C-alpha cells in the first residue's frame, strides 16, 4: 500500500446548508463517525502512515478534531487554505513537498463508501500519471468519463469517486485550478470500476440516505 495520502476537506458545503452553517461538511456524522474521521481510519487500516488534510471554511474544527494523527497511529499535517476556496488541484499543488516526489492517494472527505483502500496497492506504471476509481453514474450525476480497456475516455457513463493514486508530476505538468479539469486533459490515466457502496454526500438528502443505510 502507498504510505501517504491527502484528504480533500476544504469545501465550503453550501449545498449542505443549514447543516454546515457552524461546522465544515467533513465534520458531519454518519453513525458515530465524522466523514473526515471515517477516511482517516480507513486509510490507517490500509497502511497509510502520513495524511495531509487541506482545510478551508471553519477548518480549525477539523484540526481540533483530528489532532496530529497520533490517536490513529499515523501523522497528520493540516494545510490551511483560508476562507476562500483555491481549487482542488491548487490545494494538492500547495502540499506537494510533503510527498517527496512519490505517488500518493487522494480521497475526497465528503464521500461515503466501503471501498477498501488497501486495494490501491497499485504502483503507477511508467507513463501513467494517475490511477483513479470510477463508479457507475448515479441518478444525480451527469457522469465524468467512459473507460476503454483500462484507460479513461471522454464520455459520461461513469463518475469519478474521489479516490485515486496520483503522481506529483501530474500537478506540475498542468496549472489548472481544479483536479477535474486536469483529469479531462491528461491521456495517461488509467482506471478501474468499483461496483460496491459509494455515494457523494453532497446534500442533506444524500446524508440522510447514507445514515439510513447503515441503520438497516
């Protein structure tokens, strides 16, 4: 398993209002665990030893919640981006020095999945700059990609899950603000389809649906 990861947690969560009026979206709970802590625990169980977390709106709540990572048995580094969003790719680019020119996992804080991160025990093949996980397009999504063989292609059959392994070179090659824009430009990206539990917890309705799922 790749030993380093980044959790993207700087989103403001406007679609979650009023739930995110006083706390960042990644601090919302499903069951007895916050969205951010769920990702930390899953990554720790998969063997990750260092996690960088970018924060923005009300980010001090995340910092106070997770600390330095010692309670999870790993190191946590907080990258505070301030109140104004700088973009997902810029947030990653800002922290590249933490990854020592080696591949790292990136996962969105605001997803809910039973994907096993240990399955990302994937060494980036030469010439590939990322390996991303796709899921069948849910009804609320317009879709992001198709897949041909093991490579992503233009289309909308599948949705990017917010899980992937990335080479730092991808973020020095492009200047785009958002990761999604880079993924649509770069040809040397391969992918796999995940058919298990996955959802983007982007609205109160989806949050409630996920809470109901674990209570069944």
